[in-house]
C-alpha cells in the first residue's frame, strides 16, 4: 500500500557559521486516513518537517512523496494539503460562513457548490447556528472550529495542524482533542499534528513520532511509546518516569533479570533488538509501583513528601542508594495510605513492568 506521505532521508540545514541542522536524515511513512503526531520539545524539527510537507520550506536533501508523487517541485498552492496554524488567521470582518467559503471562492468553485460545502462543513464542526456571526464576535474555541472547517472545505488529502490547540484554556483544549479525533475519523483525511504536549499526542494519535534535536527517536502507537520507550529521552519525555540504577544479571532476549541496588533481582523488559549486559538504567512508571513495608519492598527508602492531587496522590521517596522515586496512587473515597512523611518504606513493582535502558 502506497503511503499518504513518504519521507526518505529528509534533511534541512540553514546556512551560517555555524550552520543549523533543523532536520537530520528523517524517514517516515504516514498512512492514508491516519492521525499521525510529530511530538517533541521546541526546536526539535517537528514544525520544520511539517512546513516541508506543506511546501513552505525546501529540503536540503532527501525525498518527499505524497501517494507516490514527488512533491519536490510542487509549490504550496498545488499540493493537496491544507494547514491549520497556531494563530487561526481568520478574517474578522467576514462571517463564519464567508470565512469557511473563502478558500473555495479562490479556487473558482461554483456558488452552489460553495454554499453546499460550507453548509456541510458548518454542520461537521457544529457551527451551523453561527453562520452569520463575524469571527471577531465568537470565542477562541469557536474560532478554532471555523479554522478547521475552512481548511477541510477544499477536501485536502492531508491536513497539517501546527499546535492549533495551544492558545485554548485547559478544559476547552481537552474538549477539542476529542473533537479533532472525531473530525479525522468522520472525514477520512490524513491528519499530521504537531505538538509538544505529550497528553495531546497520547489522546488523539494512531501513531507518534518522538523527535529531538532534528532526529526521530522512536515511532509507534501511543501505548507502545509509553510502555516500551526505546531510549531514555523517550521514556523521560513521555509522561513521568522513575530511573533507577540496575545491573543485567541474565539476558533472555525480550526480557532480562536485573539486579537492583538493594541486591534483589526482578525480570524487566528489554528494548526491541537490544542486547545489553552490565550496568543499565531501569525505567519504572510511577503508577506501576506501590508502597510496601521496608521488608517486603524491592527498594528501601524514606518517605520524604506526600502530594495530594485530587484524583491521585504522589509519594516521593528518597531511596537508600540516593535515587529519588515517585509512586502514584489513585485516590479512593475514605481511604488512607497508612504511611506518613519520614516513614521507612519499601517500593514494590511487578516483574515485567520495568523497561531496561542503556545507561
């Protein structure tokens, strides 16, 4: 099956002294009707890659194809893609309906077709009741919907979204995450979404490419990225993670028996294709660990802080080997943990939940 977007050894270098490598040798296949997210910190190259797909930037080297067609010599206006930017760039003097239909008018579509498409798009984004309102008179979330409808109206093959939710407040951003996923599934259009927000990526994506310093560090589904990080950067960037020193005692391929600083041994997962011996780091998610008595725990330490978050409580433990560790425990009505700051405790986690990473 031909990929919707196929990137091979794509590289972008800005000349200067020294030169700036914005993207280094990126290769990705993004499938048709996929919600694909480029995730990473500021300056990692995700927006540069998005702009090259849109045609706003030209690669230094490498190839970029859409459904098998080379995009190298196609200007932005001839590419079957549309972009929704962080600033929605709506026309405040035009109505919602006029904004949505603007691009279709520029394409010279017949008036009847424009009217029908605008009606369909307003219904899709649930803005039909505000067709005659000027966009300067509607909320930020409603403006977001109008920008999406305008981008979807020409029915592009690929929709590019450059951090479009970052200006919204927390609750509205959560609502729009679900709304974006609904729109992608209903339209069947390939969405390529850029964000630095891990929760957004995990919530909406079919697959995620985690980026850092112009390189792609790992590609996979949300659960695979979260539960099976390929390296320390990915484990640290996606969610909260505890890193504890360990030593590989026995390597069994997909799993290994690792010895902790306490001298106790437990089975942990190995990164795919990796074979390690000796000193390593073990990554354990806070929600995968629990507090036990000192005698029953795998790692002994002192409970240094208890932080209540409403839905859960975080227990900060100073381990005897000098490492910090956090246990996240979901709160239940009328339940008490039975531990207090200063208590000697042990940390327990089940075999197979830890991920071995190269030290």
